[in-house]
């Protein structure tokens, strides 16, 4: 069974979770030292505690399946929150389900949901991005998708990179996009901040970031069709932020409600400006065909 554990406040450990962890023949966790302290604080004496993390998950699967096939019970937990959410365990759960084992869950704390519901942003349609790629084209493409998304987006970020991520989001989304930055949720120094990306960047630069952060980004505003000058200016800004011309054209097309042909033409003009990318330069994605 998948057992959610507190993301900060020990009082959030559900009674069902306490019973399940005490009764399980095996508790699989990311870090036995961390989880051992958690279990001890909750008064739980596990029958057996073993590590299951990104580096050894594949090697642990057969051991766990053998225990399940003999009628044993296994509880899977992460260091904090709901297992498998930006944490290992998916391969184990898939293998257990394929083997015919009963896979159940004891739901509970989740940093994603906690940040989303206190953000003050839309909750009807939303997407979870986990940790963004650290660099390269994959990061630029993910940022471009966030800028265009018509859903609230939630992502995790470390204190070392949160200021840089907010700055990049402000570049591709514009400084006026609403955002909520939450950290240390349910802990003593819990902080939930709401404002615009421009304000968030200024605040991140002026203060020392501590603790894991959850960023909740508002959906892209519904846009009216933009004029040629506005399109060129928007695409130029996206190019200067590091997007390939093709990605910048697509982002502007969605964000500004422009026709595909107009966005493509504007991207060619923007790429010829100072700071814009030469459409024929090495490493630049090929231009999209005109539809």
C-alpha cells in the first residue's frame, strides 16, 4: 500500500497510516534514517525497514513481489508527502499491479495540493510539472509551455534555484502574471506569498531562500489577436530569454491569439533584430511550415 506521510507537521499523520506502518511486514522508504526518525516520533515500531530510492528501485522489485506473493504486506512511503509524486516507486507499483497484487493507498499530505488550494488561483483545471529541467532546450521548452498553458501550473523548486526560475518565468510569461510561492508548508515557518512574477523576482533577490518551494503559476490570460508590431516585440523578448525561434513563434501564437502565418512571419522579423536569433544559425530549430 502507498502511505502518505507528513510534509512537515507530524500531526498530519493519519491514524490509518500509523496502523498500516506498524502492521506492515516491510516498510519501504527513500532514506531509512529519515523515515526511522519519523516512525520513532510517531511511536511506530516497524517490523522491517528497507530503502527504496531512485538508484535501487529496480533491484528491490523482485524482493518486494516475493513478499507480496507469500501473503506479506508492504507499505511504501517517501521522505515526505504522497509517494510517487516527484518521488520513486512508480516502477514498483506497476510491477505489483501486473503481478496481480492488491495495490491500495492511504491518502494524506501532499505539497502539490496544499500549495494549489491556498494559492488563490484557479483549481478547476491545473497541471503538475514537478521539478523543471535544470538547463538546455528541454528547460526552455517546458518554460514555453508554462507560458502558453491555459491551466494553473504547479512546480517544485529548490531554494538554490527558485530565484532563477522565477526570473525566467517572468521573462517568458511577462512580469504581470500572477503567482503564488509557498515554502515550508505545514511547518513552523510556513510562508505563502502571492503577487505577480515581477514582484516575486524582486522579493527573491532581496531575501534568502530557505526550504523547498512550490510555485503555483496562473494560467495564461485569454488574448485578443495582436498586431504585427506587438507580435514582433513579444517574440523578440522570448528569443532574448533563450527560446528557439520556432518555440517563440508558437508561444506568441497561443499567448497573443495570433494566426499561425502571422506569428511565423513575425518570428522571422524578430530573429533579424539585435538579440534575436538568426533563423539559419546552428542549433536553431527549423521553421514550422505555413499551414
